[in-house]
């Protein structure tokens, strides 16, 4: 009995190893292809526990999630204007037919990504060659990305891949022509600025001319009103003088003489040379008589 114990242990261990070698699991994020002698015999996409023939069946596991293919270096592409631009892009894809993918690429992800990159680069050069620099930078950028996605997806279906999105991360001018473009942009901005300044100066001159015209009109109207008011005042003063002279001519004559004396001898240095019997001194000679 004791001699048989090692054999039993060995048999149990062999059975356990055989079971372990025959069992494999599939994760919910993965898909597993089981093939025998290079031929696919089963595809497991649902998560769970599965069995295989040890030492004969082989497994190849792939990720079912969305993958990202990012370009390592920016591609040099030419527009319809013969301008060279550097384009940096990335692709979002996933494997949808694992059996077809394995048969088309022998299960090599790197080989599939090289084919996908070449397809997108060729399509991108074609799209850019039909558009101007302004269109590829902003005007039709969305159209370009959608066209690249559609064409890349059509080709990728042949190897069991679905292309979900193609994005242009960066579209820049190459260094040798950037300076010329910036100079043209600067010249254009200066031209627009000069036009705006000229327009502003013209508008300023129009405003100044209109203000000067209004000022002249206002001054003319004010002068006219002042002259009118002054004339009315002079007329009113003349009427008052006439009425005063009509009521008492002698008093009016006396009053006017007093005003003449005050105006003539306002300062001590004023000198007036007249004959003593001049009419100017009649009220000084005889204040009680006005005519002699």
C-alpha cells in the first residue's frame, strides 16, 4: 500500500496539470481565438471558462476595446497652392471580426496598424492636394477628417477592423515658409489698419467741418439777435429821450450838458481848450438859464 502512494500522488498531480492545461478563461474586455495546426477552430468573445486540447490547441487573445493609433512624427503634406504643411493625426479603431483579422494579418497588430497608417496618409495627401491652406486649417477641416475616416474604414473592414474616428491634431506650416506667411499677414493687417485710419481721418474732417458750419451759423444768428436787440434798445432809448425832451426841453438840455461835463472831465489830466463864451459852458456861467 505504501509503495502505491507515490504513484497515486503522481497520478493526481498529472490529472490536475492536465485539467489546468485544458482550461482557459476569457476576460470580458478580450476575445480569444483557438486554432489547431494553424487553422482557426473557435472564436470566444463571451467571458467565461473554456476548454482546449493540451499541447495541440493554441490561443491568441485580442483586446475588444477601442484602440488609439497615434502618429509618431508629423507628416509633410502639400496643399493645392503647393504649400507644405506638417500634419499630426491620430486614429481610433477596434477589431470587430477577430477571425478575419487573424486570417488577414496572421494576428499581428503592428502589421495592421502599418496598413491603416499607410491608407490614412495616402488619403490625407489626396484630400490636402485638392484644398487651399485656409481650407485645410479651418474652413473644411471637419470635412477632411470625416472623409479620411470613411475611406480608412472602408479599407480596414477588409482586415476585420472598424475605424471610429480620424482626428487632425495639428496642421502647421513648415519653418521655411512660416516667415513669408507671417510677413504677408503683417502686410495685410497694416493695409487694413491704414484703410481704417484713412476712413477715421475722413470722418473726423467731416465732423469738424460740420461743427465749424454749425458754429458759424450759431454766431451769425446770435449776432443778428444781438443787433436786433440792440436796435430795439436804441429805439426804445430814442423814444424815451424824445418823450423827455418833449415834456421839458430845458431840463433835457441841462441833463445832456451834465453828462457831457462828466464824460469830458473824467480824469484830472483831461484838458479841454474852448472859448469862455462857448455854448458848452452855458450852464456853468448861468445855471438858472439854459439859453444864454
